[in-house]
C-alpha cells in the first residue's frame, strides 16, 4: 500500500476582530485614559490655599503676649500660600497696641474656586502687677527680732490679665540682721513684680560653756562663756534650805563675784544667757561650798570647800585660842592661834602621824585662852561640824 507524505502547514498571522467598529474602539481608549488620569495624580496639580501668620512679640503664659522688644504692642504678619490670591484683611505687618484682652484680626483669601479664612484673637499685657507688697504674719518676737519661723505672704493687683499667683513663704533662716526675703506676684500673662521685705532673724540659741565656780573667803566667783560677748547673762542664787532665788547679776560679761555671801552657807548659782533676739541658752547650775566655816547653828551640816577657814566670834580678854579637830571620835589636829580664825591645811603631821583633810565628817571645838598659855585657863567658845565631800 502506498502512503502520501505528510505536509505541515506554515503558521500565519491573522488579526482577530471582536466585531467592534473603529469609532467604538476609540471611545473605549479615551475612557481608559480618563480612568488612568484619575488614579495617577499629576505632578503639575496645584496645592490647596492656606493662610498662616507670624508674630513679632514676646510670648507669655496662657496665650498672652507680653508686648514686644519695642514696647506694649505686637506686630502681626499674615501669610497666604498663593501670592496671586485675592485677600481681605491680610496686612503683612499689623501693629496691635496693648494692653488688650481680645483684639480680633481675620484674613480671607480666594484663588480661583478655592477660598480660605483664618481668625486670630490677640491678648496683650506687658505691664507687671501693681501694688505688690508683703504681709508678715506676726510682729517681731523680741527687740525687733524674729526668733522662730514666720509666715510671709505677698499680694497685688493686675487690671489686664489678672493675678495668677503671689509668693507665700515661711522664713526660718539664715540668721542675720535685716535679711532680705524675696517675693512678689505674677499675672496671667507671665509678668512678675517683686517686693522684698527686710527682717532681722535669729533662731539659734546661744551656747553656754566653761561655767565654773570658785569659793573664796570674801566672795564666790562665777565664770562662764557664751556664744557672743554681747549676750546677756542672768545669775540667780539661792542658799541651801531657802526657796528664794533672787537675781544677783544681769548684764554682759563673763564673770561675777558675789560679795554678799554668808559664812557656812552653801549656795547654788544658776546662770543662763540670752542673745539680742531673745533666744535663751540652757541653764547651768553649780554649787558653791563655803570657804569660811563658823559656829553658827544650821539646819544641815555644811559641806566645806578645799582648805576651809574656821572662824568664830572674838572673846573679850582672850589672849589666844585653842582649836581641836576630830574626824569621827579621833582627834587629828590641834592649834593655838592668837586670832579668832584658823585656816586648815590640806595635810599636816600630828602626834607622830601624817594626816590630810580627806573626805569625811569632822567636828571642831574652840576655847578661849585667858592669860598666859602656861596658865591653861580656858573658856569654851563652841563647836560645830562640817563635811569634806569627795572632789
């Protein structure tokens, strides 16, 4: 069987027609272009019409202006984005005078079909509060000085923006005479006015130190030191067994000699100092033991200071006196003074033994010697006791 050879057909290009006429196809192309133009923005499209402003002035608080560097006014500048736009009220440099609480300025512009309007309310107060003054909560505590914290408040007025706040403080130092305490008021625009007040303040009490007492035959001498040489010292004294505490010294200085003491009496001295502001130091008390012991009767046995002096009333026609000293029941000392007093030594030798006037209880006796000592003619004068305390 004979077969015919296979023949391959060569591909050919043919236009496929949707059956649309040429005018219809052109209309569809225009619609596609329109849609594309709507989706893809053109770089040549014009911006929106806007209005802004700037101010030549000092910005304050709460939307206020505190005038400008030139005075109590500001300069308002309107700016329209399209220079070719038609404008109303958009002056490039509008000077607005203060003070004012509500100056209204408006700018309107039109460019083609677009319009824009902006309104600004301006508040100007460049004046600080007036009548600013302090008020101290109380008067001075002592001699024109304050010695503990004191409250101070300020007040004032402002006719334009009103007062926002005034200072209120409690002053408690530093110490000083005529110290300046600052304060004042601020208005709602941020303007401030100050009015310092001067007051003398000292809240520090003086420090009393180095208080000593020295007992003497003629006087008790009290010494002390205070923080300042100008501090005033007050010294009170009371005798043991007596409730009265008279003031025996008041004044400046660092010592006092009490020459009005009585023999055999124990005294307690209290010293306290105060400064110019009335601050008072701690009170310090010291006991002065008698230097001179007598035969007087007391409701207590006196304690003696170091190296006491025994003294008694003179006896008429006495040529000498005889004194004996006992510690407990033991005689430890004897002397024959010609005067009616005898100073006891701190240590001595008696009957082959050495003694010292140490802590303990003592009794002493006095006799008046009439005539020569060899006559041994004695008359009893008296006896008394005393105590030597531990030092």
